[in-house]
């Protein structure tokens, strides 16, 4: 599945108003959490389904399942019931899960997160297996020293990413504490032909932890996911 450039994926929408805000201010994907135990934005299936429908209705925003779940049968059933077309495996699901999802959902976009700790990709030996299994897109993210994954706010280092990129034959997104200020320091990564965009959570929020229009707009402008015309508004 071909993934276009210019992706701004904002994670953690929990209400229809969040979906409307993201669509209006430059996001292209809404990360919807389900099966993320203890996650601040984890959704039960009924609310997930409602937000998937709302995102599709915008005509702009692609809803993306973000999950730690590893049962492919359950994930396939969920995707079919809700209409999800993008599935992001955010934990340490093995390549066999990707393979099963690809067989059952041939038109889905399958995203596999690769976790970096102290600059080392924990899944590095499995990258080829993930690609052969049917991964469409990798997401490069950080993990903390104590093993916490997802929305860590810890930034990736450009040198660490550049060291990993020769191993990838699939396109990728960047996560890990991404802000508008990070773009200049990541130009070498952004210019790579596999770069498709960024994934954010904290940087899209205000001081109260709510998704905020000015923050999303600033991200969209910095990472060029909105038309240049909007720069003059």
C-alpha cells in the first residue's frame, strides 16, 4: 500500500470535537487508542467506532488504530466492525501478527513501531521479517530506560535515525517528542526518500493536556502538511 508524504498524525483523540479540531487545523491522521492498558486516551470499542466514523466523515482525516493488542483475529474483527483502514502495532507484536493481518486485510495500511532505546533499535534483527510479513510503514519512536513505550516525549536523535535507515526498505514516520522546533535538526532525515511525516501527542496539546488548535497548526506549518496559502492567515 502506497503511503503519501506529508503525514501529520496526532494521537489521543477521545471526542468528536477532537476530530473536528484535527481536521480543521492541518492534521492528516488521528491516532485512536484501543487496547492500550492505562493509556490516557484508551477507548472502548463503541467510542472508537464513533470516532472512526467521524474522522471518515471529514473527508480529510484518516483514523489510525494505535494498539498494544497482539491477537490478529481480534484485530481483524475490530477493523471490519469499525471500518478502520490503518492499524498501528505499537508494542512488540511479532512479524507473525503482521503476516496474519496482511492475509486477512489486504487493503489495510499496516504500521509497525520500531522502538529505539539509547539510540539502539530493539527490533533491528526483525526489520526484514516485518517487511516480508507485509508492513507498509514503520514508525520510529523512543522507549524510556524503564521500558515505557508510547507518548514518552523523549526525542529521537537524527544520527540514530540515520544509522537505522539503511536497514529499511519501507517508508517511515518519526515520533518521539516531535515539536515544530525539531524540524531544522532533522533535515537530513526529512530529506530521505522514505520519510512520510511525523506522529505527535504531547506537542499537540495545551498546558491542560487538551488538544489545541494553535499547537496543531504550528505542527502542520512546521512539517508542511498544510497548503502554503494557510501560512498567510
